[in-house]
C-alpha cells in the first residue's frame, strides 16, 4: 500500500522540512507529498472550503482517507500500525493523510475521511505534523516487520 500526504501550505527550507525528509526517506514505498494552497485572500469559511476541495482533488482512486484533525480520535503507535495493516490486507492501494490549513478541515473533508485522527490534545505546527506523521508511518512499518526500532 502506498502512502500520500496531502497538506495545505508549502514547506520552506529549514529544520521542519529536513526532519520530514529524514523520516519520509525511510519509508518503503516512498511517501508521496502533495502540497496545495489557496493564495487568494478569502473569508475563513470560503478559504477552508477551497482548501478542502484542493485536498480532496489530490486523492488517488481507492484511497483510504485519514484527516489529521485536533478533534479526531487518538491511536497508540501499535493501534495505528494495526490499522495500516488492516487497510493494506483489505487491498487498499493507497492511504491518504490530509493536513488542513490554519483554520482546520472543511466539513467535506471530515465526511470523506475514513478516520479522523488527532496526534494529541496539543496544537502542533503544520510543518512539524508532517514530520510526526512520517515518523509514525515509519514506526508502523517497523512494528509490522518486527523491527527493533519500536520498543514498547
């Protein structure tokens, strides 16, 4: 199963981008990154709707969709790995992870999501969330392969 990360905003050179690239580079197959942005100065609700449409337009056919959202449920690393395994074993060709803009996800994204996932109760910078997700995908691969990277 391939993994896609679709995110609102463009990463600039710096430590957050470097950290993301370190973890994304360890994944097999490689994590596909698609960045989208709405540059027009729109009212919040209109911008959120437009960003949602841009994110949904990145989805490959047959993708399982995970919306990263502070209002979502939380999973342990082991439970996340189990979820990835179940999706893979069910024949899903893609797992797509969506990171919204500063004002969150449009309701259309939340409705399309097969899972709404929170990385914790704290608020994280969007660029750091990319690295955190890539690390958890790598950790999930290691858990499923019985690799010692994950020690619980």
